């Protein structure tokens, strides 16, 4: 209902302007929205696979019981590296020693502070 009301308001506002300007604006707006949607879909393809969540609250309603057991099941389904959205937070879960070691040896993580965990993994 709100979207319909907003569209009617936009059309009334644009009808006071010359029709060619109104049509140009609507074409620009539709192309802009289409391009942004395509960019968002391409961005989603670069992320690790993972379960879909509900907008705003993510995968939180589906988390029941022990978290490590749930992540174990998700790792069997999506692989040793998967992503989960918990509320507003996007989390990448690493569930395999080899994946953790290889990930933390990458250049993107070299700026991290030196920790005992990095000694265990043999990093740096």
C-alpha cells in the first residue's frame, strides 16, 4: 500500500512537469535501480556460500541448541568455509584446520596483531 501511494505521489508530482522530463526521469530511475540490483547480485556471488536468513535478523531465529553442532551441520552442507548473517553482522565461519591455516596465512590477514593462536597455526 505504501509503495502504491508513493508511486501515485511520484506520478502526480512528475505530471506537473513536462511529460518528456517525467519519462526521462522514470527511465533513469528504472535503469539505476536495475544496475544496483545487478551489482548486488554480483557481490553476493563473491561471498562464501551459506544459508539464507530473514532480512534484518538474519539466521538468528534458526539457531537452536548448541552452536558448534549447528555449525558442524552447516559445514557438511556448505563446506569448510561458509557465511552466516546474524542480525546485522556478516560472519564467515571456518570449520577446518587446513582452511583456517590457509586463510590466516593470506596477505589480507598479515596486518593482524601477533597472537598465540597464530603461533599454533604456524603463521607469520
